[in-house]
């Protein structure tokens, strides 16, 4: 199992409005066996277990842990051929969302895979929050798969009150650096 240490800068404000900056070391492990141990985390990003089963075994999984050794973020990457990998699942535990962990995981993955792939893609629903997240991570629009959610899920997928229909794909070019 690969273990990686990353540093994460946490910005917060105290009750007086003063900015506090804290540097936090985070551990990311590559999970080889017993990936379903993290199913509750995976289901935050893909709420149908049978869909997760389509990519979990063939994908490489990474889990980020907090200082108490609790899993707070997970990601699954698959090799799609033609020098392209796909981020199939990115989940952050509810209490840790909107604190930079998802973005830090994406940046880690892009650095980690830059020597193996030319680009990374991610498919998501047409949700303003999710689309803006991936754009803020350096992704740009690639293509759309019409009716993906309505044809592949047993129940409607609803995000922020909107029923998701099409899968929107985004792409980010990976740059390999020897530094």
C-alpha cells in the first residue's frame, strides 16, 4: 500500500474576524484491498452501489485521513486508455466539505498521475456547485452524455433540488514535472 504525506493550508476566521492560517499534514493511502470498507464515503459521491461496483475493482483508490486517523476524503481513478485517466469518484465526508480537502485530493491525483497520463477527465451532473468546483480545479468542459443518469440509475438523482439527467464531462491536461 502506498502512503503519501501532503501539506494542507487551512484558512479560518475567529470570532473577531481575524484570519487564522494553519499548516496541516495529511496522509493519503493507496487502498489495494478491502475498498468496500470505505463504501459510506464512496456513496456520498455516487449514491448507487451497483454503479460503484462498475469501476471500483478496476480503479485505483486513494483515501485521505485526518489527524485522528479517520478517513475524510476518497477518490477512485481508472485508466480509460489513450493516455486518459478518469476520476470516477471523489467524496469528502460531510463534516469536512468546503474546507479544501477535495481540491487538495484532486491536485494530489493530478500530480501523481502526470507521469502516466496526458489528461484526466471527470463526469458529473449539471449542478452549479459541482461544475464550479471542477472548474476551480483547472478542468474545462469536454463533452456531454445525454440521459446518462436517467438511463443508468434506478431512481432519480437529485442535487440541490435539481433532477440530474445528462453527464457532463470535464478535462484537465496533466503536466509532468521532474521537480
